[in-house]
C-alpha cells in the first residue's frame, strides 16, 4: 500500500505540523533542526510521550477529525447541509463539496476530499502500530508510572488503531445489512506491512472489537481509579492547565483515547455488527459509560445556564458529556478557510425548522444554529472576546472536535430497550431531550415503531454537523432523513477506495 511503504517513521515531524495542537501541546519542545530517528526517540519516556502526542496531532488534522470526519465530509454525506449552497463550483476558491453532496464520488473534487481520509487514516494506524511494538517490548520499570503508564499508552494506541479502522470501514465498506461478503479494507497490526490483506466486513469488525476490548481492559484502572480526579469534571477532562510536569501526561484525558471513549466506540462497533447478542453487548458497553453519569456524576449534560444565553456565552461544543474530542487549535481557521466569503456559499444547515417541529425551545435549534442557518458549533463567538466567559469559550471549546458523547450511549441503550422495556427507553430518551431543552414530553403509550422514529429524529438533531448522521442511516440501511426529505442513498453509502489500493482487493 502506498501509505505503508515507508520503512521509517520520524515522530518528531508530526510535532512540527503547523497549526495543530493536542491538549499536551507543550509537552516536549523539539529543535526544528534536530534529526531524531525513532530508535533515539524511544530511548526515554519523554520520547514515548512525544510519539503519543504526535499521533493525536495526526488524528486532529483536517484530513480526519479536524474537518473531514466531523463538520466536513461526513456531515456533507449525512445530508446536513443545503447542497446547492455548499462551498464549491467555479466561483469558489475553497474546497468544493458540491460534487460530494451530489453523490459524484469519482469527480476530481470529491477524490481530493475522500482519498486523504484513507491516506491519513492509515498513516495514523502505521504510527500507532510502530508505537505499540515498542511499548510491548519495553519493560514496565522503564516508565515513570510503571505498569499504569505502560498500560495507558498501549491501551490508547490499541483504541486509536481500532477507532481509525472502524471509521474507515464505515466509510469504505457496506454496512452489515448491505454486506456482500467481499473484501474491503485491511486491518493492519504490524509496521511495516507492505502488502496488507484486505478483509471482509465481518472479519474487520472482529478485529476492531478485539482491540477495543483489550484497550478497555488496559485503560480501566488508570481512568477509573488511578486517574479518577481527572475525570470528575469536564474542565479536568478537556481544559489544559498551565504548567507542564510529569503528571500532566495523565491529564486532559478527554482529548485522548480513554476508558470511556474505548467503551463508547466498542458500543458503536457492537451495534454496527448487529450479530447474535451484539445488541446486548452494545447495551452493556454503553451502560458502563452511563453509570458514570448516574452513579459518579462525572458526565452530565451542559446546563441551560450555559446554553440559553446570548451568543457571546454559548457553550457551543456542549462539553459536559463529551467522551472523546480531538484538539486542533486552528479549528476556527479551518472552518473559515473552507467557507467562501459570500452570502450564498457556506455550510447552511438543512430543514432545521422542520427537524425541530414541536420542539422550538430545543437548545440545538435556538443556541447552536445561527440566524443565517450556519452551525454555531464550529463558529467563533462574537462580541467581547477579551472578557469572561467568551474568552474561555473560544480558548477551551473552540479547538475541540467532538468524536463521541454520552448522549449517543443513551441512544444505543434506548434502541436495545425498545424491544425489551419500552417505558424505560421512553424515559431515557426523555432525559436527553429535556437536557437539550426540548420540553415537550414523550407519550408513555408510544408504539415501538413510533418510538424508534422519534429516536432517530433525536439522533439526527444531536449529530448535526458532528459527522454521525451518515453512519446512523447507513447502519439502518435507510434513506438519510434531514427533517423533510429522505435522500435515497442507493449506491452512495460506500466511498470508493483510492485507485492506488485497488490491486489489493478481491472484487
């Protein structure tokens, strides 16, 4: 494979990438003139920490969660935006999304958006595999925090490897309901792997789930016992503190793969697989996370006092229930660069009024959508940006690219319970709705079919411009719903694998 042919990784180059930062962006300063090869990098614990941070920088790049897998490509595919008003066309100097929205995946503009996801994704995987190999053979006494630190790094990288493969699978292969038994993407576990074997969807999912189960086990003690204080509030999880010390490598865990994120992605994977017992497994993985909301109160929902306020103080990333968010301190610039500065070309959200029918007081409508129908989730607050709280909203929430939330865990639980305890499912969904400002109560007499329809509408609201709508309807093998019109996705749910990779696939 093109993206795996290089036999040498220099993690330091990842740290030199302009405009990308992780929560530990000051962990280790490296002289730009240095030429540190990997064998020297892994001679000290700081080298391992540098490598970890470098991988998260790759994940937060615009090719992945800094744009394409959140508010960019994934949300365009999810029919979140008015296609005719997307940036693009001959009048645009920005990246063109219109061809992608129209389902023309072979167009040069679409290829320029799609191929980098594959290439950057496997670059992340290659780096993670290299780091895993070094960690596995390193003695625990080498690390300052011994077994805790070794297990944390290994668990993070296994989780990252699985999550990256999973999102590549969800884009470049069919969902289970449409699976044709052919091979699609490779599951790569060694570095270098010059001729990786492409696998079927089911075989790929088996490996994803195995890695996530191991990651969850390795991260459990660190994040629920040893590091519990750094999960007790969203500020501890998501807001980098001032100074740098040995223990800061264990802080701001909400921006790194952690126990709760691994559990959440595992719940997603089980739900996606949909085999015998998988719905129950997805439910229990989601429940593992949910209990830390009900029993520990570590994860809550952003309160109304932070949402139903002026534009200057909107907690637009709703940080309190984020389980994992990547961190890119150039996020506002990325959004601005992708948008043409005219009145008719931007990321205009589609059918928001219809999507929120009956719930006009929902924060996701009133606080997260601008009057021009663009998403406030990704735009910089206006007004007094030097004062509090606006400055802190910009500083701490602006760089976040949410990947998975507590709300999605509740949705997974609701879908499972709809077959087993519908009243409980209705109550759980009502909890999320109320937390998001939707005051209309759900009827306890809802049928299963009506409940599931309401559940999927709620998920569409929640996922808007965060990249998960496409995956929701792809898993269900249904047209994408946007509030009024259901878009037929026949032949549009599988992105084309880059032409350079086609020789590896048994079609």
